[in-house]
């Protein structure tokens, strides 16, 4: 076939798509039968009313098509499907448009040479008349692409993109600001989640709305209030606002939208720095909150704070679910927020009134110099937590599969296991761990039935701080930069922590060319934030230090500016509580799946999620595994979830929690699937990128259907 003929076919296909898109009518009858928005819809319920695949025939699912992306590695994206086109984001942040019925590529957008070392959970779609746009982020930029051609829309910002920092104050100009999660569309604005740094260099985490057509900022809500704004009094004002020594309080996990009421529900994360709050005394509004904002103005309607003066990185990890529950024979529009602590908070979404009682209970005080931990924290009365907690662990909870039980027991006995035990120079057992019980995959829900389906991690970590000492006179600029920006994860001796996902940097010059490492330092990679705020001299010195090149020592006066942002204590790094075989040191289950009735606050079922394959091969029972990514729930009784380290894609009976079907993927899928229907055929699609948790890397998007 000639090149010109191929081009003619592409043009014809695009024209056909335009006709289909133009003729599509959205009616109430189509409720929950499409997947045109992140996690299935603006209510973020992962819910579908499609019914061709049901509990009786789900075991007959087969691979319908498989698409190989140009990039290998972790994909967290939940694809969206607009009529017959599936849109997703690859491991290197390239947008792909695929024929959703066949898996054939239509177009691809992204630099074919430059690799972006980050993750994306997908794209947003907006349409008005003939104007149809895909909006997604790469680096600090938000792009607007023609949905049918993949070409940037020149009228949006400059050359089809805007800098997300354009809505932030001048202090954020050179700081790390990206977005991993698709923005929320309301009429002609897109409200953007932001990911920022987690130390004293963090940008403020303002909630920002941009005009979808022009890219201009429309409104901003200050999560760290300015003077005169409500909540300003909840901070140590001198440090939090005037000196810009505190940042974050950002929404990175995404948000939910009540389109009918015009309210966007925004969960926020912790203020930075994460684990020491001596320079941000107070309860720290609006960090760690659920915010109800007017979607067209950003006006605050109500809020609730889940963690006061957060010292544990207890970000709200996922968009809340907008559901209807029945309490006292009254149907109530509700909003449910899952948390890293394993709690579910339930509110009347109109007023913010808790639908189950929440009690403020006394928690331990801090021993660290200058730190004042908040004296109480909120505990919902119902439902019970969907993960175990540190204060429940006893000697009998050491893993039966561990060979070094004595040493593990010594650690368990020595660690502070109290709930909300503040960070200290002695070990604190953080359980649920840093990544939480709930994670960014979030919960699925029956929107009209009030049932929540949530998967949980049960991994304990050891939290410990150490006193910051003065840097020696002989320190180099590169070493100083490394100690203050990199050592918390990669250790001061560059040894890393492989069990926690932080690689050794000792032999980095044998793995990467310097240009690649330079890009990673600026852009970030995976869970690592970037450091664009480093000066040219600092960055070059850091590279020289990492590559063991000669670097002249700097007098202490030359590095004094680096010490100005140091706080009295620093985090000793991220360390899982593991046995000598690299398995969790506590007894299983290590991953769980739950069905929670939010009408009554009771559990319908709880089951382990995933298998530890090396233990399964030895005949041990199902243990559950760490898991990242959420489930899809169908009206006719199914739950589809991958997420697990073992690399299986499973279908569960939503009434019983029994597994009805499973399929071994080519690489684990740390992502949420999507379901859709074309020409009378229902499909389930999922991105399989692997790489996380030390698993193999993959590059496929796979769709399943019945024969």
C-alpha cells in the first residue's frame, strides 16, 4: 500500500470519528455505560452499568487485543474511552490514541527522543461543539491536544501548553511542580491536582482552575492561607507565610465533582517538610483536609481535617467517592474519603455533616526539640478500620514464615507502636505504612447502593529521625547538595534501600550516562521528586559527586546558604519492616480487599488480595500482597482488579468476595482498569507496566472480552 493511500485511510478514519463524536447524545439512559472520565466518571466511583460480562460468563474472558507502547515501565494510568477511541499515557508520558475495538494506534503525542522519568494516571477529555480536546501533563506543563489528531491546540497558552506554575506565587517559579493525576473538568475549566516536593523546598499546593479554551488561570484556592484569609491563624505565621519556609498541603490524588450542585471535593496532603513540624506549629489548615469548593469560583463551602499538624505523611491518597446512602430511612447524598490510616470518613456532601460520629481522642506528645504535636486526632466510630494498626500488634504477629524471628521481635518490642506516636530519634513502627492502607487507586463504589469496595496494603515501616549536625569544613558542594536533597532516600553512603524502592547510587556511572541522571535530578522519576530549584553550580557539583569526579572542596561560608533550610531533625529514610527473605515481617494478610456497607457502617466481606508466589509454591495459604491500583465494580455483580505484585488480573463476585476468574498478565498492572462497549461488545482494558515493587517491566495495554 502506498504512503499516500495510507494517509487517505487515516484521514477517512478521523472523519468517521468526528461524525460519531458529533452525533453522540448523552442521555440519562446512558448513565454509567461509558468511561469518558478518570475512574469512570466525575464521581470517581469506578462503576459501570454495562452487563454483557456477568458472574455466570466472566470465566470465559479472553484477550481481545494487545497494544505495545513504545516505552517500557510502570504505567499507573486509567484509560478513558470516548466513543471508539481509547486514550492512555505510556511509561515515558507519551499520549496514545488507540482504536478501542482493535488496539491499533491512531496517533501518538510526545517527544520521540526525550524520555520523561515520571508516572501519569491518565488524561482528561473536554468537548464543546466541534472542539474536542485531550488535556494531560508532562513535567510542569499542561497540554491541550486535538482529540482526533493529537496535535497541540495553538490557542491554548503558548503552542498548546501552559506552565502549571503560572497560577502560583513567584516563589514557586523554579520549584518542582508536576501533576500525576488527570484534572477535573467542570464546564469550561479544568481544576488541577499538583505534586510538589515534600521538604522545605516545596512549592505551595494551591488548588488552581484554568480555562480549558485559553489556558488562563480562572481561580486559586490557597491551601496555606494568606493573611486575612480564614485558617491563617492555624499556622506559625512567621514561618508558614512570611518566610515561605513551608509548602505543599497540595491535592495530588485527584478530586471528585458533583456536576449537578457545582461542587468539587478536594482531598489535600500534608504540609512540608513532612516529618518535622517545628517551623509550622498549629493544626495547619488546609493540609490533610477534604475541601468542598464551588467549582466555578473556588469558594470554600466546608472542610474537614483528617489529620491535625501531620507528622506522618498522612496525605488523603485518593479522590473521594460521591455516593447515596440511606440513614434513618433517609436517602442522603454523601461523600466518602478513604485514608492511609485505614479509616473511612463519611459526610453529607451538601453540608459536611459527619454521617457517623467522629471522636477527637488524645494522642502522644512529641519529644523532639521545637516540635509540638497536636494533642488529639479524629477517629470515626464507623466503619471499623479496613487495615490493622500498630497498637494491635503483639509478639504473635511476627510472620510465621520468617527465619529471623528473634531479631524481628526485638525490633517490634523496641519500637513505639502507639497510634499517632510522633516521629522520634528512637524507632516508631508506622502501620499502616507510608503508602498507607488505602493508596492512589482509591475505592470503587455502588453509587446508589452505598457499598464501598477498597483494597488495602498491610506493610509496616520503621520511622525514625536523627539530629542534624553541622557539616564539616571539608565537605564539597556536591556532597552538601547530596546530603540535603538525596540522602534521606538513597542514604548518606549512597547505598540506597532496595526493599523500599530506592536504588543504590554507588555505581551509577555504570548504569546511566550523566545526561540521563541530570534529567532525573530536574524532572524526578517515579516516586522521586525533581529538584529544578538547584542552581547550575549545585547540579553540576552533585553530578561530579555522584560520578566520583574531582571537585574542589568549598569553604563552609560558601555552603552556608545550603544550611539555612536545614531543620533540627531529619528523616532517616524509608525502611520497610521485613524479614531476612525480604517478605513483610508481620503475619499475613499483606494485602486485603473489602466490601463495606456505608448505610450501616458494617463489613459485608474481607478477603486477602494476591498471592506470594514463592510461598504458594511451597503450599502455604493465600497471603495477600502489596497492591497499587483500584477496582472496577459493575452493577450486575463483578469486581475487576489487578494491582497486586503477583501480576494477576482477577474478577471477584462483589456479593461474596470469591474469585471467579484470573489471568496472569505479561507484567503486573499497578493501575485501575476501564470497561466500555463498542458495537454491542463489552471490553475490560488495563495497562501492564510492571517495574514497581521490583517486578519485571512491561509495555502493554490489554483488552479482554467474551469470545
